[in-house]
C-alpha cells in the first residue's frame, strides 16, 4: 500500500494547482488546514487529504508595516503595509493567509466576520514555482 505523506511540499504542489487542501483524521474526523500528519486530538496517524471549498470569513487580522525580507522584496514597507489574517473556513478550520483587496492603511474598513474567498498568489523564486495562500473579499 502506498503511504500518504502530508508534507509541505505536497501541500504547496496543490497550491500551485490552485487547490486548498486539508487533512482529515480517519479516526475522529477532525480537520486540519494546513494538513497535519498526526491528529492533535486523538494522536491518530491515519489521515486523508480533503479538498477545502476555499470560502470562509475573517476571524482576526493585523496590518503589517515592517515585514520579513521576502515581503519587502515584493514592495511592502511602512508606506505600503499589507494585511495578514486568520480565516475561519466554512469547514470550521482556521488558516493564516494574506488578505488582498482590502486597504491596510485603513484597518477600520476591514471587518472581522467579512466573507472571504481564496486567492492564489503565484511567484517564482530561483526558477521554483511558489504559491502563497491569500484571501479576498467574496
Ligand atoms: Zn483524530
């Protein structure tokens, strides 16, 4: 039998194909996004890939003015902040991602509870395809 490995590499390959995946514990049905190889509820290791719908709502957010190096390279700085949020997916799990299509210079206009839909940001770094998970207002 083929062993299923829940690695970041596989998760990223799904993201490259614009598919958001989670893992589901076959023993207790708990869902995880991003996928986990081991269930933190029952410590079960029998997990399966589950395709997420990619819709949810904003649970929390922060606007970042001084980001890590790879964000500075994308042009974000004190004058051009960006927004990071926690999204509660319709399936009930939470995932961290960039929030696009909002104005991070006006955080008062960004509302907790606003409906969001997944967006895939494709980048290339040293010839390697990378996809960042993002969400935007639905
Ligand atoms: Zn479990």
